[in-house]
């Protein structure tokens, strides 16, 4: 069993760290909306299949300090939850928000995912799949859901841990120390290259007011947008961009239009990049780039400059050029949590905008059993953010897009209350930006 042992990797450790340091659980959610009722038996079969797949993993703590925790397949499968009381047909987002905010998931002692469904008053049905980001990134979660919902589909689970494997843990200590040393060397080299990730000559932004001042309630506001994927592509091409570049431009432009950033300062945009290959069973296989956007995302304008900025960032990532802080992540295994928390929250490295494009998927993503959803949406948030403490999970706007067939749906989360005080302001801001680009849309 030692030969198949899998440790938490660098990308996973970020979510493990915030859980230990701040008691946060970063949770991802897929939401399917159906026009009629999904069969309870089909949900039960999907739930059972999820229990044999990659989501149903848990963390096994190491037996010695510094060694990384390892993955094990969880021997228990959480029960599917099917509500009996219908929700209002206009209450789908409220129900989904509540599930995302309150579902109880635990990587060590409890379940790391949950499948839940509820009927709607108009005869429809809503299904939510939640999972800890620790156990899956967006693409990994979608793949697990599709495998579980497809008759005969399968996904290989983690092996079951048979013990604490003291010798393996001791060996991993040497690996961790070596990785930390290499990371420090690379970080020093990266720092000397001066703002490598943002590109040469990138504009500098002023230090923002602390997030606990801009978000005193630590409350996330949500908007969910659906558009024709074909029309979206046409608008992007008309402005010399791509579908993903238009996505970046719309979310960045909406934050800029909110007016809480000085016009002469750039918006820092973080863009996750999947590095998952065929057969890749890592929980998280995502890197990321950031770009400083000044006037390259003007509504209705030319997208060439923004496309060039993003392409240069992707090229730097492919060449292995990363910000110094990225190389220091192995130190999370070596230094005390309190020290890492102080370093991680210093400065103003948090992006103002995050745009995560999960990609284009076939109709199988929308199917559960014999029913096909009219809408599929994806999002994520952190549970446990305490408004009485200074730390916050996100800044500005974060958005996740997924295309299923000819429908592109993106969920938008607003973390900065000085930009968008509530969901109605967020919806109005996103709608205004889409109108400025000439994109017909539905927003809720």
C-alpha cells in the first residue's frame, strides 16, 4: 500500500492551511435546475457512484511533524438528502446559497461532499453537489459528477490507508524539507526578476483599505448569469477577443464601473489555469496567472490588448516563471501556522478579480438519470469567515463560468461591500456591463 500512497500536494495545501489557520472550509458547488422532478432512484444511484469515486477521499494526519497528510478513500458514503417540502420557484438561488453556506463537511472525520435535491413549487427540481475544494478543483469536481451520473461510469478512488505508515512519514519529512529549500532558492531568484508574474513595466496599484473595513459583515452577494454561448463568441470575435477574454473583460469592467477603484490604478485579475492531464487523480491540478488591467477592458472596446496581456501571462506560466510567493508554498509544511498566516496576509497580493473558466462540456454534464437540466451553474465560497476577525476569504469579484451546449452560465460573487452592497446592486452592475457589450442575458 505504501507504493500507492498519495500525499496532499502543493495546490492542496492552500486549502488545508486556511482550514487550520482560520477554521475556514472552502466549498465548491454544482447546481442543476430541472423543469421536472428528478427520480429519487437516479439520485441514489448517482450518490452511490460518487461514494466509489475520487470525491470520496479523506485526509489522514501524519504521525510525525512536518510530514504531509495523505489521502485515503473514505470507507463511508454520505447519504443523499432529498427535501420533501417544495421551495418557491423564485427561491432557487436562496436555497442553493444556504446549502453552500451551511453544509457540514470535514476532511478528516466527516464527509467531504454532499448531494442534495429539492422540488420546486412549479413542478421543477434542483440538485446541489457540494465538495470541499481541498478534495477537488472545478474540473475535477465536474468530471466526478459526470462519471457518477453516467450509467456504467466509473472513477478510480484513492487507496484505503491501512495505518499511519511511520517510515513513510519520516521519509516525507526529508522530501518536504528539500522542497522548502528549493522553493526558497527559486523565490529569491524570482524576486530579483522584479514582478515577473505581472509582466515588465506593469502598473503599480496602491494599497487597498483592509478587507475587514470594506466587508464588515463578511457576507458574499451572488448573481448568476446565463447567455447564448454562440452570441457570446460572436461578440468576443467582433471585438478581437475570445470567449474567455470577454469573460475577463466583463467581470473586470463591472468592478471598475462600481467606482471604488481610482481610474488611474490597475485592476489585478487572477486567472486559474487547469494543468490536469488525462488520468490525473490529483485533488487540485490548477495553477494560475495574474494580469494588471488598466484600460484594456473598456466595455464595447477592442480586446486585443487584454488578449495580449493574458497570452503573455500564460506564456510565463508555461515557461515556469512564477511569483516569489508561489515558490514559498512548501514552507507551509515547515513553519508554524501562525507564522505562515502572518506572511500570507501581509501586503496586497490578493487579486481584485478572479475569473475561473471551467470550460466547454457536452450535454452529459446536464443529465442526471433520465432528466436533462435547463441550467447548470458552478461556484465556490468559504465557510467560517468570522466578521469579528480581520481575515477575509476574497476581494472584489470572483466568477466561475461553465458552458453546457449552447448555454454559458457564470456565477459572480461580490466580496467588497463598498463596491456592491448587496445582490441587487451586483446584478445591476453585471447587467449594465453586459448591456454595454451588447450581450443579451438572463440574470438572477
